[in-house]
C-alpha cells in the first residue's frame, strides 16, 4: 500500500513555482511522473504524491530533477500571478475526480496528436528523401548518358578518321605499285629492243632469213622471253640459325600440371633451411659437427622415443629446432613425445606449428599432415575438448579416407559428444 507524501515545501515567483518533495528511505528506482496543466502525480514506491494545482501551468516546459533524496519541480505558470496556495482549497472528491480524469484524457489526446504529428513528419521526411534520391539518380543517369554520348561521338570520329587514313594509304600503295611496275617494265622493253636489233644486224641483206625457234617452245617464243622469266624470279632467302632457350625447371612436372607458386615457396623454405643449418651458432660452438645437424638430432630423438626415453627425445628435438625451426617433422615428433608425457597443451602447439609448416599441401606430405591432425585431435580429446578433437580427426579422414583406424576413433568421439550432450 503506498505512503502518501504530506510533507513538501514550495516557493514561487510571478513566472514559476518551485516544489520540493522529500523521499526519505526510497529505493533507487525510476520515478513515474504524470503532469498536466492543473494536475500533478508522482509515484516512487513506496511513496505517492498527488496534487490539483491552484492555477494552470505550462506542462511542456516544466521540469523535474531527482537528487539527494528529493524531487525538485520547476513549474512555469501560464499567467503571471501569485498563488494563494499550491493546491486548490476546499476541493471536494467529485471535483478532484473530474480534474484527474480530465487531465488523463487531455494527456491521451496530446500524446495521440504528437504521435500523429510525428507520423506525418516521418512520412514527409521519407517523401523528401525519396524525391531527393530520385533527383540524384536522375542526375547520375543523365551524367552517364552524356558520357556515353561523348564517348560514342569520339569513337565515331576516330573510326571515320581511321577509314580516311586507310583509304589514303590504299591509294598511295596503288600509286606506288603502278610506279614500280612502270619502272620495271621500261628497262625490260629497252633490253629486248637492243637484243632484237643485235640479232637483225647480220641478216640485214637477206629478207628470207628467219629466227630459229628454241626447242620446247610452242608459238611465238624466243630466248628473250626465257631471259625475261629468269630476271623476274626473286632472289633465294638467306639461311640463318635461331637459338631457342627454355626456362630451367627444378620440378619435373609439366607446367600445365604444376603448382608454380607452391613449388617456389617450397624451394624458398628449403634454401632457408640450408642457410640456417650452415650458419654458426656462437652459443653452440662446443657441440660436435654431427650434433649441429638437425637431421642427426632428429634420428637420435627417434631412437630415444623408440626406447621410451621421452624426455631425452624432447631435448634432442629442442636442440634440432634451435638449429632449424623450419622442419615440420621436428615439431611433429616432439608433439608425440608431449602426448606420452601428458603435456597436452604443448602437444597441441607443436602439432599446429607442424601443420603451419606443412604447406603447400602436396601428396608428399599427406602422411605428415594426417599424423599432425591425429595427434592434435588426441590431445584435444584428452583435454575433454571433444568437438575440436573431432574436427581434427575429420580433417585427417578428408586427407586419407581409407584409414579405418582414424574412422573408428572419429566414431568413438562422436558417441562421446552425443553422450555428453544427453547428460547435460
């Protein structure tokens, strides 16, 4: 049941009324305030304040502030006058009920009008935005059409110019050919006349003498026509040698079947590994020559692993990684040692590093990638992270779908996941 607030203090000026309501022991909850022209109601559990004001106020500009256990109201008067009291004196219950209902009704009507006004304003804004967008789109469309028209005219001019140039070039070629043909025919005619004159000079006295036709010639054919044919033949082409060089390839696969980017990356990694192997480490200068070889250290670690000396194998792999941190098998074998030693997080880290180095994915490193996924999945399952472990086993199955052991382990993990979900 609410507690009515009877204690309050107020003061006034010609323009405003300042009201203070104490809230002793009230909880820090939101205040429910209803204010109209002549009615004020405040509800802050467990307190309740209600007042029918002496004269109308401007409820739109009036304010309320909560702080230091009080509510401070600033109520602006509609008419400049001094009030005799804060509330109406000698107001019966019927009048109070009427004023209260009238205030609520006016508040509802005002809220409805504001909602309608906001709706109309929103529609106007949408309409304006739509019109503005349409204008922008129309301007952009016109700009694009103008650009297209300019480009079309430009291309048409260039095409017309090119056609004219082609016509001029064809005319020039025809004129040049005619001139060259005329220059070739004139000397031939002069030579033919000279030879005919030379053959006619000895037989000038006898008109009965005739030129003997050449063998194999039918019709008006003579030696001059044969000479003419020989002179018209083009000169033989000069012989030369063209050298063709091919780009050397390290990999034997054909270019259409190879993966050039992956192969170049693999070669770069191999060169980097050789450079690190050949480099001298000042802090490891006391080691023997074979102890500076990562491959020798890898074999030594493998032998220790086979003998069950997992800590010794980890130390051998650690030294090999210091000498060359680009060999994925070192991380892969060290992950197996960590699995045996129950260093599960380190096993996950080494398996992830091995998968990162086993790129590009080629057929030669399929087995290594399968082992890396299986070892990381095993570590996840031992940490009871079955979902991540199942992802690694499925990745291994995608690489090698014929491995029945991996398929069985993956099925077991699925059953574990289902059992965990049912129990939860």
